[in-house]
C-alpha cells in the first residue's frame, strides 16, 4: 500500500526452533483504526515489538512511515499490555515526568494532566501514589501518558484491560477523539464489540499467520456473511442447510449453507418441524466473536497453554525500562 503508515512484509519471527510469526504481510493506512486480533500466543505482541525495534525480526521487513522505526523519530504512543509506571511516585509526578521526557515543560504538562484526570474521574488521586490505585485506575493514568502529546500513531495493547463497562466506554471515546484528530490507531483487544465499534480494518492472527484480513464487511463475507441466532430448548439436529458453530445455554448460532434461503425461513421451518422449541430467531451479519470461534474453535485454550509453555522456555529478550522506551517516543 503506497504511503502506508505501517507496512509489514514477509515478517518471520522464530525463537529457537519455534516459529511465532510465519511470513506475515499487512498494511495499516494513515488515519485508520486497525484491529490486530488473535488468541494469546498468536503473534500480536511479537509483531508490535518487532515493529518498534524492541526485538529484531528473523526475516522480512517492518516499517513506520516507509522506514524502520527509530526511537529518535518520535510521534508514537505505545500502550503495552503490561504496566510501566513508577509505583512509588505520585500520579501527577509520573505524568509530568513522562511529559518532560518528550520535551513538554512542567507547567503545561501539569495543566494537561489535571484536565485529563478530571475527565477520567481521578482528579482527587493526582497526589496519590501509583501503587495506591486500582488496576483500572492505573490503566487510565497510563493511557493518559500515551496520548498526552497527541502522537500521530497510537499502538494500544489491551487498553481497556481491567476496566468496568463505564470506564471502557470512556477510554474508547478518548481513542475515538484521537482518530478524529487524524491519528492512526492500532488496537489489540479481545473485546470484539470494541473492534466492531472502532476499527476500519482488521487482521486476525492464528499461529502467526493471517486467518482473516480486510474491512469488517469483507471479513464477514469471507466467513459466510450471515448467521442465524436461535433461542431454543433442546438440541439442534444436523442439516444440510446450516452448520452449528456454537450452542451456549439456550442460544445456538447456525451458519447457513448455500442450500438455505437468504432470510433463513427454511432453517426456522426445519427446526420447528424437527420438534425443536424455538423462542427466538434472527438472521444477522455474522459477528466478529463468532468468526473468532470459527477460526479457533476449541483450540483457543490449547493455543494459549502452548504460548505459556513456550514463554517459560524462551530466553528472555532484553527490553529497556519504561523511561528509556518513552523518551524516544515509544510508550
């Protein structure tokens, strides 16, 4: 993609004899919100670390604004999944310290920080030590540090982790505002509702390769386009008109085959004719969480366990402390 904000070409990452990312290629366009999705161990964080120069790729190329990223370039806000705050310092001192590393004088940094803390409901915590805050409160502080200098590229790894629904919505509104201000956003999340709300395009990784890539409608069409969501009592009989992909409690998800009518009327008739007690039936665009289930199925838990085992045996990679990462524009 000409003029891509992020370009990844034939990216390979191996740790020992284990291939974590296998010849991955994708682009992120300027100004879009891009969802980088997948189960734990699928290669998401590995790709971000290689993109930001924290780890060196085994093969291929990764670039930001058509060149390999260098810390001196600046203009990037990185929110890692793990927290990188100085726990014994006060909230306001931590925020203004990180602002100073980016060249912002203390007075405007303090004014911006207090305005942000007021908005996210933490104004009364400005002088509290970081380690006295809840996990969700710390996450809001870390997001504030990430966006405070209006970076042109935001890379957010699980930004709403540990937040309740109200605060999740608040932080997503902040991300929306950054996009409206022209920023490019890369969003890593397990919340498919966040993806459907925010993202222009997505990449779904499995075993370090692209299982799905494109706009949300393109990905939905690639996985059948529609799904029948059925509220019922009893079991779902087999049929050539649909494939049962999930049955949780009293709700079943059926992906129509080519033999089914577009409105699903014959699926409903077949279920009722087979004696299934149906209390609700709706045809809808296949949701991303259903696509996630189709891609991973029952392997998702196994993939995550394998990733944990690999992490236990993979040599540690040296990562600079938070201040050094942030000083160069990477958060």
